[in-house]
C-alpha cells in the first residue's frame, strides 16, 4: 500500500485524497482513513476520531477550500466524532448515516457508538449529493452496524466502503446491532455492482472488488460450516467454539471473534438450523 505517514495528505487519484488518523490498534490496523473528495469544493468521508492532531491534519489538507459536506459511513467512535469539530471549523453540514444510540460497547472500547453524532441530513439508500466535480451516492450496507452506508463516486467508478469491506481484515459483526444476515445481504448487493475500486476506512484499496467480495462471502460460509460441525460434536459454548475456530488469534481479538460467532448462531437460529442462547447452543431438533 502506498501509504502516507499519519497526518499527511496522499492523493490516491485525481478526485481522492487520503489522510490517516493517529489511531492504530489491533482493530483499526494503521488507523482510520479519512477521504477528501473533489478538487475545488470538497466532501470529507469518515472524519475519524475526535483527535486535535487529526483535525489539524484535515484542515491542512483542505487548504482553505470550501467543504460542501462531512459524510459518515457509520457512528463507531473511530469514524464520526470528528464530524462536529470539523463542522465548527469549516461550516460544512454533517450528512450521511442515521444516528444510532445503542447502549452497547461492542467488542472493543474504541468501537463504542458515538452517541452525540447529530447529522444535519440523513441519506437514504440511493440519495446523492453533488459538488463541482463530484457526486456521492449513498449505498445502504447494514450488517457491521444497522446504520452503515457506503458512498459511490461515479466519476471515478469508486466505492468508499467504510467498515463493511476492509482491505486488511474481515469485518466484525457484533450483535445486538450487528447482524449477519444483513451483512451477507449487503455483500450480495455489492456483488451486483461494477465498481472499479473500493476505498475502505482501514487497509489497502480493493482493486478487484467482485472477487474480493466473493471471497468474503465464502469465508462467512466457511465459518458457518465450522459452527455447525462443532455443534454436531456437542460443543455448544461460544468460548469453546472460538478456541477451536480461531487458533492462534491475538487474545485481544477474542471478544470480537465471540461476537461474530454469536452473529452466525443468531442467523442460523433465525433460519431454523440451530437452537439455543447464551453459551448453550445445539443443532435444531
């Protein structure tokens, strides 16, 4: 990946500039990538964490140009909290995903929801905003969160995928808000598109989107098969499943893995294939 250091603006193509936030972690990889769209008036996608260093870096990259919109793919705290201070500095409206005030810390502290996110306009699936040389269209992609949006840039045949598709890891799907059936349906939705490239919030650009998404779907089907096999062996506790399915996993990621296993189990239960709750699951009678 041709990655600029934290805080430096990197032009990745004529209409797209990337600025990396200083929030690397086992869950965010090198950090959250904020994208500036356009050359004259700008849109900012995923302004990132409320960190003065990142805000100053964004203001430097904006370089006095007008900002038409601040867009958020979803409201995890590594994505949306900088929207309000950036609005205060630029006067731009906050546009994009709906607010979500779920009382759930998720599998990691930095992924808790941004409960003070207050958009000026919420975009529905297919809604667009325009600038002097760009158009951004909202693509509803629930699954990682129920309010998740991707943004299509038709002038570049590019899609900004937030956390729905990442360039370095599979997405955490963490109940109660994360939903495996919705996540897989959103992947199927992307398979029907013809985007040239994906720009995720974390990790490398995805340069062969359909093949990559097909692999993500296959990975989830493989996990589902593992769970069903473990249940047939009468291993019905989520921690025991994680130990068998994620050998060698960084212990800091066990919570996220447990949530994803639970998301699979809830989906399988909804389809009538398993029954149970908590740490007591079995094949449906």
